[in-house]
């Protein structure tokens, strides 16, 4: 065989071997890309996203779209060819696999965590929206979690409302630990509770709970000192004067909080927040209406613009990253609170684009 032909054949075989290796060998990376967007004012899978009963609602127009990021599955490992393509593709982002899926958590644990974050974001959105409108929201102390193999396991349950400890009324979560730690390990402590099922039924039916019961536990000693404990974490739950349900499945994480809150405000407010315009956005929200940053903002702006959004409500701390590679035709509006967002929507509705607080690249 001529030397030139042999060299070309060897090079071709090496190239084929490299391509095969690139396809077969997994690499420790994951890919993020623009995910679906959903109009919080509209329907998803045939159902209204926001369902409000027991209070007057008003017609809405336009879009207030929450945005998502699509990621490769936790059990899926990209190959080298896919990783290289992801690095080249403009609308994708390749990151270390451990960034999205820490090694110390199982896929089931991660799914549970994101589901809990999504549920909490819905509750915070409801509270923030009603506070923005000046509608009172009730609070109560509940069992947030129960430690395994503790005195409380099987006796108290997540969602139980704690009315009193040893006859002393509970006004806030911190009261529970103060009263329990007055005991010595081995002493008994009595909780007056409304069971979680009864509390949930009463909240759904907008009535006072009809069942209370006493639960007596024997305290044990904390592992790090001599404090008495029963093995629960107390938290705050909210009661609402009317029913607000958010119907959206197959979504995780806390980043839709802002857009849920704005959708609730729009439905409970005469007039129209959007002026019929297509507005999208993202951001966590706490009960006081503070907007927090999220991950994957670059993917979310791309997804929003591809669906037709003209304005994107952007958490203040995400502004610099979002503005570095802003999709053409999309205006990035900086927001730090739900009040900022409502004010920005008013300007958009009135056509006052010059008065909007815009994101700037660093």
C-alpha cells in the first residue's frame, strides 16, 4: 500500500475512533436550555393556572409568563460530542454535573427538595400578593418537621397546629423551643394541637377547627449539650380569608414566585396590570414581597423572547448577567420587590418605557 494511502487510512481510522470515543464516553457535565413558559393569567393543560374563590375577581388580558429552564436528567450523563455541541450552541449552557446535582444528594432527594421549594414559593406568592393589596393574612405556628427516632415521631406530624405547650399559648415558632427547654431531659411536656388533617380541612372550608387534642411527650437530651428536646422544628403557616389555588404540575424550584404573585394581584385588582402586553419574568419572592435572584436567567430570557415576550421582569441581582447577552427585542426591567414590579407594569401599561428601571451590563 502506498505510504500516502496508508497515512490517510490511519488518520481516518483514528478520526472514527475519536468520534466513537466521543459518543460512548460520558463526561461530568449537564446542559441547561430554555424551558417552557406559562402565562399565569391563562390556562395550562385545560385548567386556569390561578383559581380564586370566595373573593371578587376581575378580567385580565395580556401575559404574565413564568419561565423555566430545561436541564438534562440527574441520571443522564452527556457524552463528549453533546458537551462540545452545547458549548458551541448559543442558546444552551453546559455546566459541571455537580452544579445541578450535588453528589451528596440522591435524585429522589433533589426532586423532593425542588417540589418543596415550588410549594413554598406558591405560599409566599399568595402572602406577598395579599399584603401588596392590603388584605390581612393570618398566621399560626405548626410542626414543620419531625426528627426520625425522636420522642415526637409518630406522636406529632408535619402540619399539626401548635396551640399551646404546657398550657401556655404559642404566638410564634420561637415560643415552642423556649417552653420545651425549660424542662430537664426525661421530663414530660404537653402539646395542645390541632391535627394536620383537621387544620387543612378547616382552612379549605374557611371555618374554625373543631378538633383539638393533647399530646404528652417525654423529652430527651440534645446530642451536643444538656438541653431538653422532643425532636420537632416549629414553623409558620398562613391562613387566607379566601381560597387561592395554583394549578401547575411538573415544575420545581422557587423561581416562579414573583410571576405567581403578580398574577394574583392582577386577578384581584380592577383594571388591567399588563395593558394587554406580553410580559414575562422570573424571581423568588418572600412573604414581604422581596424579589430574589434565580439560576439560568440567560436561558429564561431566550425562552421568553421566543414565545413573544417584549418585557422581562428581572431580579436586581440577575440584571448584570441577563444584560450581557440580551435577546433582541426584549426589554429587561429591574425589580427588587413586588411593589417595584407593580410600578413597572403601570409604566409599561401607560407606554412610559423611558421611566422603566432597566438592567445594564456590567
